[in-house]
């Protein structure tokens, strides 16, 4: 597996996912501000991987850890794993760095960041094992965006499930995921490296493929899950869920507890990132649209819990998620 985030010496090494699949190259980052820019520019992406990267970014920014936290939190607003990791690191930083202001404080922060990294890999393994049990023999599965090793730093969430169930899977249909093509560039790459049968489809053909090919399930990851089970994920997930509901195909969401935002009562409280319109208007720097046209570019959408067959977590499977079931799995909900 390609590692999206590695900490070595006093440097965070990021696999530049913007260059895949054509080139494997790395960006070396030595400041929290540079790491925040790398997250915003999508050098590293995927909610769990962003959380791990942000944790290491807090190590880099330890000399002014509160300011570093603010910079990192502004980089991408929707993926809650980033906020979770930064706040966890901030607690350690305030405890060890604020009173001491000494270089020796590097170690407690690095220890916590490595703990987050290791925990994340373990969560992915558990999610993947639980989810694989939902996949039947000779299954045809559809997925969207990228929720594999590149997005998580572990085996993956949605793609981790597919990997664990690979001997039962007949075909994986991969949505290209416009405008940045994470499905075409990243998910297809990971599946090919794993030698799992896959077919790339345009996002707009999903409903037709779902009907024609008798898809057995749709599995996606998540960037934020509200307390009632509403799911924010890459734009296009909502329309895929509607298609799945119409065709009686179970729509599964795979995510660790760090993706669940218990402070958001429902999906309406989730801030949706609006990215530069140039991502829609251009491909590889070349204009593809009529001159002067405007473009909307929301990076995420929100799928209501009523369309979700199950949320697959490290603790098990939450079928037909709602506020009560989410609370039962994770204790008292803070809203």
C-alpha cells in the first residue's frame, strides 16, 4: 500500500495525490502552515488521512500550538477528523508545552500523533472486517470517490471492506468522481494494485449501471456523520443514495468514530466546503467550458440517514441509523 502520510525526523512526508496515478512523488513539509496548505490543496486528502496529517502538523507547530491549531482547522471545514485530531493534540500541547516552553515537549506531542496514526490503522481494520460480512458471494459492488489506503493511511474504510471481501466480489464499479476524479485516479489505482476486478464509470451513468448490472450494494466512506446518522461525503454521494433506494440496493457508509460529529444534531448543521470553480471549468489547466460561464463547486453533499442502510463502524454495524441507535453505540450525544 502507498503511505499517504509519514513522519520522519522533524518532517512530514506526504504522498502528492494530485500527481497520481501518473507519478509517485512526495511533498516534504516542515511547518504547520505548510501542512495546512497541503491539506487545502489536496496533496493529502480523505478524512482519516487528513486527521493523521493534522496531528503531525501540530507536532511541527508546537512552538505556537494554539496558532497552529487555528491554521490547520481553517484548511478544510467539512472533514471532522481534522478537528478531532487537532483538538486531541491541543490538549496534549497545552499540558506539556504551554507551561514548559521547552524543546523537550516535542516527544509527548509526537507520541500522541503516532498514537492517532496507529489507532486509525486499527480502526480501519475493524471496520473492514465488520463490513466484509455484509458482502455476499459473486457480489457486484459500487463505490464513489476514494476511501482506501490513500484516504485513510490504513487499509481503508469502504475500500478496506472491498479488500477484505475480495474473494467474494465479482466486480467493483468505480464512479469517476468529478471534478477531481478521485475515483478514476485513486480508487481505480488501488483496486488494480490489489488485483480486484473493477470497472470505471462516469458519475452520470450510476443509475443505469445499477439497474443494468444488478448491483448488490453501494459502499462509500464519509467525511462527517451527524448525530442522527446523516452523512456528509464527496459530492455525488447523495444522488447515488437516491438511486440505490429506488433500485432497492443497500447503501452502506463506512467510517470510524472520529468521523462522527456528535455536536451536529443533523446534516443541516454541517458546513459544506465550496471549492474554486476552476476545478469544474478546467481539466489539467485547460478550459473545458464556454468562456465567462460560472460554476458551482460544492465539495460535499449530505445524504439523509433515511437513505442509509447501515453505518459500518469499528464497534459494529448500525443498521437503519437514527439518533437513538447512534447514541446506543457511542454513548450520550453532545449537541
